[in-house]
């Protein structure tokens, strides 16, 4: 379904809220901060971008040529903006919202590249599962400490080694380390983009890495507060249920991304 140069489908206009472009991305970030129940937050992180994919699919997975350059600049600009905001954010929950906003905005590269609905949905799933893993870690941090502020409670790796390991793996996944699903999604988007887009995505990837290093420095290293170094904390820092759930999500995401990437390479 081709749109005339001066027309944009209402579904595409609505999709800018769900594959968030600034300033419409503020709706998602406000909703994420307002929802406190962990299961609702998980559903929000998983379903929100899929609604955007569904809306784009309803519009025919198509943008008119007149809009492609503007939308591409808008999308990469939004992604860069939120990646930069991650560097100055100390609340881990807000950091996760900014990460999701930065990552999901890159979906428009796939829209302009006219990928299939399944391909776009798989890309968003890879990014969403990673954000969900971060949200589970944040939930555990708040349950243990009452807050999840970077730099406020150092020494997590020593005080609560299992939670420290979960935090490390979740952040590694968010940074797009090879084997984790974000790596496949980012490589896919890089191949779809033009030279300017590739440079923008690589800068976003670099900013994510910088922001992730701040998370590690603020949570994992340093001398832990004495009241948090105890035998019970070391033994029970992460409930087994959350550990198993996070592991299942990670394995499912890695397997799905691997099969998806192999299918793409065969074509």
C-alpha cells in the first residue's frame, strides 16, 4: 500500500508512540515509571514495541519516498538522544526506559528497509527480552536495598555475588555482546542502513557501552556497606525463581536469535 507524498497513514502516526520517536517516546517512559508491579512492567516491555510492529504492518510496512529521509533522521536522532541520556541517569529503572527508547527507535531502519513483519517483530523481541532481563535485575535490587540508584550501593559483586552475576550478564546482553540477542539485531540493522545510518547506529552502540560501564562501576565495584555483607545476603541474594526465569528467557532469546540470523544468512 503506497502512500502519496503528502499523506501518512494514521496507523503510521500512531506507531511513533510504540516504536517511540521523540517526543512521543515520553509516553512510554512515563508509563514505565508509573507501573510498579513487576509483571505489568514485564508485559509493557514485551508488548509495547509489538503493537508498533502491528500498526506498521497494518499500514503495509511502507513509507512513501518523501518521508524516508526525515523518518530515518528522526529515528536515529531519537536513539542517539536517549543513548546520551543514559549516561546521566542514576535511577536504574529510568535507565532501562531510556535504553528501550533508544533501541526501539532503531526499528524504523527496518521499516524504511522494507523488512518483513516477522523480521521486524523478531528484532523487537530481541531488544525487548534484554530490557526485560534488566527490569528483573532492577526489581531484585529494589527488593534487597529499597532502591536501584547507580553509585549509591557499591560492592554488589562482593556482597551479593549471584545478583552481581545477574546484573553483569543482563548489562552484557544490553550492550549487544556477541551471542546475546541484541548483537544479532544490531548487525541486522547495520546491514539495512546507509552510510550515515551505520555511523549513527555505531555511535549509539558506543554510548550504550559507555553507559553500561557506568552501571558496572556504580553497582559491582567498590566496598559494600557492612550491613549488606552477611551470610544470608550472599546465599539468598537472588530468589531461585528469578534466576530460573531469567535463564530461560536468555536461552530462549539466544536460540531464537541464532535461528533467525542463520535463516537471514541463507538468503
